[in-house]
C-alpha cells in the first residue's frame, strides 16, 4: 500500500490570530491577519527556479514515489508558492487541494 507523502516546505497557517496576556492574567484577543499572496520576485524568489519544484514533484508522481503532495512557501509573511499535486486517495478519484488538512506524525528512530 502506498503512502501519501507530504512535501512540507513550510507549515500552512492561512489565518493566524494573536493572543496576549494582560498583567491581570486575562487573555486578550488581538487583531487577526491573513497571509496575502505576492509575486515571487517581490520577496526575492525567482519564478523560473520555483518551476523546478513543479518538475520534481511531477516526476515523483509519475515514478510512483508519491500519490499526492501539497507545497507551500511563505517569505516575509507573503505566500509565494502554494500548489497541490496528485490525488488524496489510492483510487485516484479525489485530487489533493491546497486547503486539505493533513495528519502529520513524527517518525523518529527508537
């Protein structure tokens, strides 16, 4: 049985809400922010070099090393790369989306 391999280039937090604690110990909700997309060049990335990610992931899918993958790159609070490849299940009927929720577990040696 093939496993879905997730290439995690960064953690996906599309919305973040800040909380701070006052001196009295109560939690105060602060203003929330949403990450905005930006062109790769505006934050120091090359669009041509980011295409290498697409090529590698598509090769891994074609070779059968992956069933699906979601990749995200954030720099300076801007989303510069956010794509999904392949399928969510082994029957290849449901494509992976960029907003899928993945279960991530640690795989350390015992």
